[in-house]
C-alpha cells in the first residue's frame, strides 16, 4: 500500500519520505518471516486474496483529494488491525522467541498506523480527517463482523 500511495502522489514530498521508510521496513519484515518459515521447513505459498482488504478498498472515493485521504485512512485502519493481531499472537504464542518476534512486528505496525494518520493530518484538515476516519471505522467494523475467520495480518 505504501508503494501504491507513493507513486500515486509523488509530489507530496513528506508522504514520499515517510512511506519510503515504511516500504523498506515492510520488505525487511517479509524477509524475516521468510527466514522463520525456512527454519521450520515451511514453504511460503500463495494465499487467496482475503475479503477484508478488498472490501475496505471498495470504500475509496474516486475523486481527488478525497481519494488521497481515503488511501491514508484505510491504510491506517489496516495497520491498526495488524497491530492488534500481532499483539494477540505475541501474548499467546507458546514459543518465546517467536512471541518476541511478533511483539517486535506489533510495535512497527503501531508506528505505521501513526504515520498514515499523521500524513492524513498533514495534508487534510483535521476535522475532515476525523469525520472520515469515523465513517471508515464504522464501515470496517461492519466488514469485520461479517467475515469468516481467516486469520491474516495485513488483509
């Protein structure tokens, strides 16, 4: 999502700088997850696209600048849910080393959530950001209440 937003809004220099850092960190996390899987002799396999992210993206408004705001806020919601899920994994995982890894990822997701929210606040009026975030959070809650259990971190 960070790359998608960066390339859609390349003239937003603060956004590009902040999301470049997130994209790098996400790639590092992907590499770390692959290392964990390799140590356990688990092959990373393709997953079906989950409905959560798809349904959130369907809420994107089509006209600018509304679309830019929605990209940032939807990204922040996804990161917030990832933070929650990783926190639960870190708390309940019986493997101490893996639990610590999950907690480290959880802290990153919290930072990412904050970056997306602060970028929205940088480029848009705070009242508009708050109002739209409330709308999207309500819609997200409805989406989450109707999904079948398919545990994922980012989607």
